[in-house]
C-alpha cells in the first residue's frame, strides 16, 4: 500500500503538484485513480501543469466543486471539452487566490468565461448598472447596493484577468497587450464610478439644483489602471455645492466599499480643501496658488462620469494651464527635485525591489515622459496624451526621444507593469514589491505567471530575477539620459510663443535678441523645419534653444547660417541630430563655436566626428600631442600609396585642427598648449608625407641614393605654430656609400619637391605650405644640400641673420642620426663662442628696423599689428634672439628654440628684470592668441587686431571679453600690454 502511494504521488508531481492534498483533490474531481490520471482528464491535467501555481489552481477547482455540485458538473464537462475556457479559468485559478475565493463564493460566475470573448468593455456600465436595479426598476441603496456592485465588479474583473492569463495555459489563445488590459481595467473603473454616482443619487434623491462632474486623474485619467489601484479623482460642481458634495462623498463611500478606494487628495489644497469646487474656483486656485507638481498631475485629468458638459468645461479650463506650466520659473528643476524626493521615500531595504517608486521603476518612466510632454507639448499637440505609452510613442515619432530609446523604454515599462499586474492579481492587494531573491517559491510562481521560461541553465525564477534587474537598469539609464537632459531646461527657458518659430512674433523676437536680419533668419528656420519628416521635427525642438544660445554669441546671423550649412551637409549622417537632441552641452558649445568662428563650420562638415566630442571636455582634449602624432604616423604608414598616405594625413590633420580649435574657443587650452598641439600635428604630417614620398621614390629607383632629414625653422622649429602658419623648413641629405653628392641631392630634391607639391595642393582646409625660403641663398639656392655643403656655406658665407634664423632650428622628420648631426653642426653658429660683437649687434638691429619698415602693410595701425606692431611678436622674438646670440654660449638655458623658455631664463641670468621678462611674456602670449583668434573668427590668416565691428567683438570674446560688452575695452587692454612690452624692447634690444 505504501509503495502504491509513493508511485501515485510521484506521478502527480510530474504535473507540477507539490501539495500532499493534490492526489485526493484529483480523485475527488474524478481525474485520478489508482493507475494514475484518468484518460478523459489528461488535457485538464496538462493544462493545470502549465499554470503559474498548479496547487493553487487545483485547490480553487476543489473549492468550487465543494461549493455547488450542480455547477461543478457543468463546469467540469466544459473544462474537459473547451480549451479556450480551460485556459481562461485555470489561468485565473493558478494565479489569483482572491479570484478563486470569489468563484468559490459565487460558483455560477464561471459562466462569464464561456463566451467567444471573455470581456466586452462596451457593456461594463450596463452590467454594473443592471446589478443595482431591483425587479421593480428601482435602484438599490446602502449595504445592498455595495454588495451587489462588489459582486458585479469582481465578476467583470474576473473576465479581464481570464483574457489576460489564458494564453499562458493554452497556447494560441489571444494574448492582449498591457495597454489593452489597462484600458479595460480603466473602463471598468469608470463604469464603477458611474454606478456609484447612480447609487448616490438614489440615496440622497436625485437633485435638480446641484450637478457634479467626476474628473479622473493619475492612472485612471491615463487609461492605464492596474488590477488594484486607488482611483484618483477631482470633483467639479455647479449649482448647490452642498448637494454636489453629498453626491461626491456618497459615491466615494459606495465605490470604496464595493470596488476600490476613491482618492480625492489631488484636489486644490489637498485633503484640507473643499471636496467639490466650481470650475471657476478651480481656475482661480490653479492660476494663483498651484505648485508645479499639480500641473504635472493635471496632465492626466479627464472627465469620466457625472455631468458631461460640466466635465468638458473643466477640461477646457485646465488644458491651457497644463500646457503653459513649463513657462514657470525653474519648472524643470522642480520636477526633477520631485522625482528625487519620491525616490528618497522608498525604504532602503526595499529600494532594489520597488517596482513603482524605486530606481529603474515605473515612476522613472512616467516622470521622464511627463517632463518631456510638458516642455515640448506647449507647441506640439501630438504629445498631449494622458497615456504614458501613447505619449512615449509620440515622443519617439516626433524625434524628441530616439526611436530606439523610446522602444526600449516602452518595452521595459510594459514589462514592469505586467509584473505589477501579476503581483496584484495574487491576492488582489495593492502591492509594487518584487519578491526577494531568497524567496524562490514566489519568484517561480511569478515567473510562470509572466510567461518566463527557463533559459541558459537558469530556473524560471532566476531568469525572471535577471530580466527584472536588466529592465530596471535599462529604465534607469534611459531615465537619466532623458530626464536630466540639459537641453530640457534650455527649451523650458524659451517662452511658449517663441517656440512657434515662423510667426510674426518670432521675427520680432529675433530682432530683439540681436539678429540684424530677422527675416533672413526666419528663412533659415523655415528651410530647416520644412516638411513633416522626423528630421524637421527634431529641428523644430532644437531651434528655439539654439536661437537663444546664438543670440549670446558675437554673430548670431552668421552662426545660424553656419548651422543651416552644417545641418544640410550632415543631413544624411544618422547620429547628427540625435547627438544634438540628447546632449544639451553639445548644443550649447556648438552654438558658441558657430556664432564665433568661420573656420569651425568649414572644418566641421568635413570632420563631423568631432561634434560628438563637444559634450565631454576630457574627450575633446583627447590624447597628448605625442600620442596624436604617433597615431597619425601609424595610420599614414599603413596606406598603400603616396596619394593615399597624404590623403590620410590631411584627414587626420583636419580632425586635429578642428578638435584643437574647438577646445581653444571653449577655453580648454592655453596658448602654449594650442601651439604645441598644432606644431606636433604639422610635424607628424611632414613625417608621414616624407616617409611615403621617400618609399615611393626608393621603389621607383630600386635603391636608396641618400638619407634625408627635415629641419624645422621659425615657428615650426620653436613649436609655436598658429592655425594659419606655414611650415618653415630646411632639407638636408647625405649620400649613401658610393653615391655622388649630385645624385644624392637629385634624389633628395625629388622627394622634397614631392612632399611640398602634395601637401601644398589646393584644399578647402587651411593651407599646408612647406616653405624652404630660409635655406642658404634663399629661393635662388638649391632646395636640398648635403650636410657638408651646409657646413661649407655657413663657414664661408653665413651671415648674422642666418645665425639668428638657426636659433629656432630643430630636427623634425627623416633620418634621426643625420638630423642630430645637422643640429650639432649649427650649434656653434647660433650660439657663437664669444657672442656678438658690436657690429653684428648693430646689423641685427638694422635688419629689424628694415623689416618693420618694408613689411608693415600700407595703412596698418602699428598699435594693432600682432606681428610687426609695437610690442608685437617681432619685438619680443627679436629681443629674445639677440640676447640668445649674445649670451647663449655662457647661459645654457638660452639654448632653446622656444621663445617662452628663453624668456623664463632671462631674469636668473641677469639679462632682464623679472617684471621686464613678464611684460614680454604677457605681450607675446596675447599677440599669439589674438593672431590665432583672428584666424578662427575670419577663417583666414590675419595679423592685425580688428579695429571695430563684429570681428573685433568675436576676437575679444575668444579672449574672454563678454560679447555683450564694449569690445573697445579689449582693444585698450591690448594696446596697454603691448605698449608696456615695447618699452621693455626699447631698453633691452636697443639700449642694453
């Protein structure tokens, strides 16, 4: 006997039963005998095994059987014969003990699950109303009404749950989506409110002098109710408010006891305020006293019961207030603070399990969606839906949120709402707490109720836990990306009328913002926002912010034109507008760059990848110049031919030039860092181009007649290049063994000419001019000389100005050993053993005076010329170089190609006062930065500080002078600093 019992118990366990009472319950139902399952019942047993909790489902059936033998006989027959009914009934019984209790207490209610459709939302109101009628047509009141309404409501809830769960038990049954289930639950709740109002009218006598409208809020207003939710409402009344208040309070009592709690705490002044107010009273409160969160709540306000006309009046009154709420001061910040406050109320021990309020929970989605709605919905009526899912879809369709982000957020939201439904169905209690990781039984049941299957060796419970955590992390990531997007605050700061970009008021506002050609600006706006494309929608959202940001730049009109050109050039770049929409810092920085610089937009359309760096200073600053140079050389070296190598070098140089320009304009790099970065990339380009040309010529000849080295001169040698600087160089070669000097020079000259030609070819980018005019004999001399030829020339013919030019010579490309020997060769020339004699010093001074006289442009203002003007670059550099020629033989610190490094040595060497060296340093840095700023602002090299106009304003703003201030003050500062430096030059260069 014991053996037989063990056999049958084991067999029952194969169907998922763990309760020791299961076999007896199966026998009582006639589905089990001593041999195991009875053949006619195998489909029922298989279906039971697929329920969330087979023991719970079987226990529910057993209770129905015990409650009514007649009903059980009919139910059991249908259960075996009809799989749709079987799936619906067992889906409910295996998930919800509360609905099993309901069926045990009302055994005949199972008939509601037998139709083709389990629910019919259109008849909810009629079903509930009918349940309240006596045979004579009068309406039940008091406890009778509450009991009748409770049974009718629970019966309809049973139908919704059965349709929701049936597919989990019997494959192929209709599977309603979350939104459909939530809509049905909402419609049932609305029917319950209407039924409660019918009872209230019956209890107090239907009055003619007082009317009431019930306004749904929260999830009911959004048509997204749970199985167990408080239903938030606001009451609007007319006529006798005392009567309307009695109607409202009675309805709340009836529905609260029969169906769900009705919560009116969202009304003006909360629980301390009047339960019912007139529409006018509501309007007065919202205009004068309402807080930001109240308008957020009103987004979902929707009349659902009572006087339809009064409800319509309330909705029409509220809408303009809701869709102008984002105009309030600090609106975005207050909504964000409210979310943090809600999150802070979650007990720490529940923080990771809280479906609704915790991090990565439902409120993260809802707050993010509502904030976007309230900010952008001011002008886009498509966003004005009370439904979270519908609003999220509209935000994605309209381009306010990325399509992928919207889809991912929507899927995660549906998943959590589905879990919330399953948790609440269990006992029909309001809960949002996910089971603890240690509660394996609850996790298993919830997983099965949610359709989660074993995966990757994980049990259903473990798979559910992993998916819950993954979805929560996804929600939190997207919440933080969207909810705390800096652009939101910027959009909210733009007045609602200004968001309507093509109105006459917009033209007036553009003029007020400082656009000198508002009609032209409107044409740019129309071109960018034309049509109904997603691109146009995103531009519609971006442009109001961008227009405000550009207004604070030196050239708003030029900036908007540049933005249009960049947008049109990059319209097929899929991430372009997405980056601008999702990263507010990028928009802010881009506006500053476009409204200040003409060089940046020209480079940006050919190096758009730099745009993605604008939101992160660390990425924009990037790698060190040495790392950039190493990467550039490696990329160029991998190219298959010389043309491809030079094209790669140009592309990488363009990227670096734009990156450095952006970092410079945004104040992230100082002058020495800019010069070092530009010089380093120029050197790397030279190195790559020289190596490619050398390899090509070597392959053509099949031999290597000579080694080649490139010596940087001038600003390249001093690592002091600006944006528009040429590369001054000398080419030196040395014959290979057995090769004549003539053949070596011929080979090296062909390589050098190839480098100059390829790099100097016309291009939209700033020129890459390789200038060898500082070579011996200048342009009339050979382009390349051997090392011995340089030695002979400098020994016999070298002049003092050539020694001065060599002060900035350094090896930059080609053969390292040859370059080092060239530097060793020239060191005695540029650092003469006994310095300069008086005649040589006079010659230096004479040449400087001649250069200033002959090269200063006609009509140029010497107080504004950055290179040759008083206290400008030439003044400082010639002074430093004269002191180097005179004293570098005895002061090792002066043996440097860097102007700033040499200046730093002068005070300690006793060659200048600390204040004098600082004056020269300040003037050199200022003149260099102004020169660079001129190139950035105008897009071409300039040597003179603009005297007035927008170029002066732009240059001044690049140097930190506010664009809104008088730029004349900046010009005065420039003249004062350079004048002081010129006084030092007069002393050190001409008198010392």
